[in-house]
């Protein structure tokens, strides 16, 4: 009996260590959009067409509109809360609020990297890759074609599922390509964030 408990404890410890070692990253720097999953990496050149920065007291936001080498347009956003605040909702719910979505379908999740297909109120669909490992920082890239999204995921994880819905939003055809709704109302009154001393921590799932 004692030996069985020791074996179970050892297995649990190994599993925990493996899980804790799993990592991902998403960053745009020096005109390179890079996504990483453990030892696998996807990198593509992205020319910055437009950059916006916003501050809502509780958080700071940077938005970049990028033209990738294949000519497609995507938006990359990075947001960090103030030290006294944290994201209040799960990643999926935060995405739902930001896109004022009718439905958010999570097709992939591993090591804090998510792939969503977001159904907007007009029934159009947009592909979103997001990374959130804790409740203070969120990164996302959206506007990817389904073909590009599949190629990224397969490069990072050979076991990733294949997205099959191809009729998605092309940002080059949008009058307002920054489609997320970072507003005072959403940030402070929905709210997207809460003071640490008052709110619970978001469950990043």
C-alpha cells in the first residue's frame, strides 16, 4: 500500500514538472511576429502599417496593424493591467466582450496559447490567437486566414486540430481593422478588470 502511494505521488510529481515546463510566447518586435510553443517556433515578417496606444488608467494597450509577407493584414494587440488591477474574466470571456461576440468557439488550448473562432453579432467569423498565462497581461493576433492559422498551429504543435471553416474576416476589407472594443465602458463598467483588493483572480482557462 505504501509503495503504491509512493508510485502515485512520483507519477503526479513528474506530471506536474512536465506541465510546469511547458511554455509558450507571442511577441511582435523588430518587425517580426513570433509565436513559440516549447521548442517549436513560428516567425514571420510583419511590416507595421499603423500603431496605436491607449491608456485607461487600469491598463495600457498597444495595437499594431501588420502586413505579413504573403500580403495579408493582421492586428497584433498587447495589453497589461496596472499593478493594482487584474483581468476579471477567463480568456474566452474577455475575447467575447472585446469583440461583442455572439459566440466564441475555443478550438485549441495548450501552454496558455488559445485559438478561437469568434462569431460576431452580424454572424461573420474572425480567427483569433491569444496568449494569457496570468491575469495581468494579454496578447492576441487576429484577422488570420484559416489556412495561415492552421499552418501556425501545426508548426507549433503537430497534434493541433485543423480548423475547417474558411469564410472568415479579411482585415484588408474592413473600414476599421482594429476590431476589438477597448472602451471605458468595457474596461471599467462591464468590467474587464477589477482592483486586486476587491475582485477574485480570473481563471485563465
